């Protein structure tokens, strides 16, 4: 007969006693801190300042972009307004039958209105049989503090007759 009482059973040698041993905390890792399930609060590892350096870099890059945009965008707007103005001049020059000298003077007036640095020798006007072609070449140099940026513009418009 087999004695199956609990008092007779002995502990197996492979079993580990957990009476006097503290439980080992389970640790999970993330990119910036070590999370311990025992403490409940994250324990920060020593940071090397890489996050702060990235933030400074991106802030400086954004500031440089804004600075260059503030310098460049007004020049591009002036060029667009000048292009639109000479397109209007070409249309009305056909109707009013203006001479090339009158058209050139009107283009210079439009350039002064739009703050475009252009001279009379930079403007080419062709007016033949109701077809008006106006082209101009000019450059604007922007001082960006550490770099001189030269923007070259070549606006050209034509108004050809329909018949």
C-alpha cells in the first residue's frame, strides 16, 4: 500500500525555495528610459544630449529657411507683378498702336512701379503689324549675410494678332 499523505511527501530537489528570496523585477527597455514593473516609475538612463542637439539643429534650420524666404519672396512677387504688367502693356500697345519707344517708356515706368532694377538698354521691344513682343533681362542680388545670391530673370511676353 502506498502512503499518500502530505506529511510524508518531501520537497523535490529541483524545486527552488522562494521563501527568503526577493522577486526579480521584470525590466523592459525603450529608447529613452528603462521601465521597471516593480517601481512603477520609469528610470531614466543617462542622456547624452542628442535630443537637445537635434532640436537646436532643426530650430536653426527652420530659422534659416524663414530668413531666406523673407528675403526671396518679395523679389519673386515683384517679378510676377512686372511680368503681368508688361503682358497688359503688350495687349494695349496693339490696340493703341504705340511705337516701340513708347512701349519701352511704358515698360520702364512699370518696372519702377514694381521695384524692378532694369535699364532701357535691357528692354527689347518688337512691334510689327500689330504683333508686339517685349522681353527684358535683369538680375537681383540678395545679401543673405553669409552668401550673395544673384537671381536672374528673363520675362518675355508677346501679343500676336488673331487675324
